[in-house]
């Protein structure tokens, strides 16, 4: 009789441990599935946002719009023939723009500075609206 009780106790203990382990594993699986679903949703949201931003970028970079903005804000005109060289050998051998050790801060870029001011003004105008 005693042997039956010990074997019964061992069987019940194994069943209890197996049930607890099964419950723990199933909870972990359900949590992992929820995490996967959440990450998929975030990924889809990010992809949608990227598509919207790409469409907006394409819209803002339309050639006709850029041409209009360039005409409004830049003083570029037709290039005079005085600025065009017939012979490239007339160019200086060492130009600071192409020298690797030349520091960027030493070059004066009036057009780029003007472009930065235009960008700041555009940003300011968009913020006002």
C-alpha cells in the first residue's frame, strides 16, 4: 500500500510540474506573439511614414517649383561669355577647392551664405503659416 502511495505522489508531482511548465511556456509564447504583432504594426507605420515623406520630398523638388524659387531668391542669370574659358590649361594648377589639406573654413562662399539665408527665410515663412 505504501508503494502505491509514493508512486501516486510522484505521478501527481510530475503532472503538477508539467502543468506549471506548460502554463509558463504558453504565457511566454503569448507574450512573444504580442511583441511580434506590436513590432509589425510599428514597422508598417514607419514604412507608411517613409512613403509619405518620399511623396512630400518629390512634391517639394518638382523642377518647376525649384525654378520658380531660384528665380525669386537667387541672382543667377545667363552666363556671360567672359566667364567661359576656351582652353582649360588657363586654369591655375592648384585650386584651394581641390586641395585636400585646404580648410573649408578658409574659403569664402558668398552664394552658399546667401542660400543659407534663403533657407532660413523659407523655414521662417513656413513656421509663420
